[in-house]
C-alpha cells in the first residue's frame, strides 16, 4: 500500500505534486505490524510525478484527495510514535467498514438507551436502540477504538452488580460485550496502544487489552473520567485529579479540588494544562479550575460561565459551553485567552464536541419540544453550516464522541 499526501496547485493539463509516502507491503497483519527489514515508514520525495489530465480526472472521480485528507488528519490528530502502524490500522479499519470523522451521540428515551452515528458529511450512518444505557450514571460513557474505529458504550445491566461495555461498529453492528465484576463508571482508550482503561463504581481502574483480558489494576476512588495524554493517565475523582504513569498506573501526583465545589461534570486535558468544571442546576458553572501539570493555577485564565469543557487538540485550546437555557459557546487558547464567543440561543439542552479529523465542531441542540438537531458549526463565521435532525432521541442528557 502506498499513501501519498498531495499538495495541489491550480488545475493545469499537467499538475506537479509533492508527495510524502507511507509505505507498507502485503505482510501487514491485523495489528499493523511489518517485518523490520521491509519498507521504511516514511520516505519523502522533493518532487513527485507529473499527473496527466486522465490521471487527475480518475483521482477526482474517486475522491482520492478526500481519502488522503482523512489519512493526513488521522496522523495529525494522533501524532503516533509509529506512523506506519497507524496508517495500516486506519486502512484496515476503512476496509472493515469503519470511517474517520463524524460523531456518535448516546442518550435515553422511553424505549431505553440509544446511539446515533453520524459521518463527517452529516449522514446518519447507524441507529442503535433499546440499550440499557443510563446517560446520567456517568460523564464518560463512550469511547472509540483506534484499532478498528468501533464504538465502546457503557451499558451496565440495571439491577445487577456487574458491569458491561458493548462494542459496536460504526454501521451499528454489535461486535461483542466485555463483562466486569463491578458496574463501570467510565471508560477511556489509549489511542497509541489501544489499551482500554475501565473505571468502576466504588473505586478501581483496570487496564484491559482489545480482547478483554486484564493487564493490571489500580486502586483509586471512584473514577468519574479518565484521560490518556502522552505518558500520563489522568484520573478525575470527586475530590482530586490524579496523574499516573500510563504504562504502570503508578500514582505520581494529585491535584486536590475545593471542598465547596459540586460533583465535577467536565474534564479536559491539553498539552500543558487541564480543566475541571462542576455545574449548577441551570447548567452554568459552579466551579471551573485550570491547572498546569504540577497543579498550579493557570494565571491568565478567567473562568467562563460554561460547565461543559472539551479539549480541541487541532486548534490548541478548549471549547466551553453552558448546557441549558441561554446557550453560549466560547473557545479559549492554551494561554487562557478567549478567542471565540457565540450565542446559541434558547435551548433545553446543549452539548458540543470538536472533530479533530475534519476540523468540524459538532453542537447538539435539544429544543423545548425535545427535538434534537446536530449542528455542524462554522467556527470562522460563527454560525451553523448545516443542521441534521436526529430522530427518535428526545433525551435530556446525552454523551457525544468524535470518531
């Protein structure tokens, strides 16, 4: 497989291109592995080939540049230590029916838990219903697998003392279930290794392989959210943020949160700073804290009123949103400076997630008639680029995941 990143110039009969090649041969296995003596991961060509008009038309008809854009966005978003393996896994996932870019939304209605999968073009690709999904039981109940693009959903069976995580394809196909001895409180996935980190109600975290086997466990208070950032595993509890070594789970530092704050509802980790937010009943922020990795308060950040915070790795900062009533959406860079501020109008409920694969910012709006619409938000214009109705949802609490 040869993947080229093409930098297009204005259309002429013969179009010069500059290419970067990610090389792989047919010995790649399901883990994206390749013998050490085979082709190098990257070879850079200063001057690529000349394209004829026929070749150009062929590529345009099949949207080859669009496919290559997705691969480039995948590499830029993940910044993998092994680009060759990352590209191979991406191609394997695509061949298996997965796709990159889009959003998964989960919630609950009278029929039970539901999940909707929307691709980068705004097309609803899958509708999953009748799950034992309780969206108000945690703040991080969705994750995606870098191995095949599948979606992991916490679906603890009601009335039992066990935990279950269901794995679905982006086409809505049920793949498998992972069972655990305690109800699951949150889930995160290491985008580099594919390791799942599963938090439990009552305390504790397991590191779990793709096949469901346990690698190790960690002792901690009930994890509300887990983030994997480089070599660190960040664990949010009701009273502290723990920094652990991702490879061993060893506790390295703890940032203690104020005793006066409500239970945290949002947690974001960037390259230098992390944010924790707790809500009031009306969806505004009861508390927002911004810290560096050592626990020192960010001096330049003036907390906004939003209690929902999402990290945007591509833009280098966070999105902060009020979740109800008069919705506002703000973007802060990693120096804590507000760059964007938008009025989203009156809504019963709001949610937001940035899509690093496509640069889209997805905003979910639920009106007072319980009709949900997914908005592709244009950051530059500060307006909706496209709105997609999400039928059969009517949920007051939702979870969103960029895929």
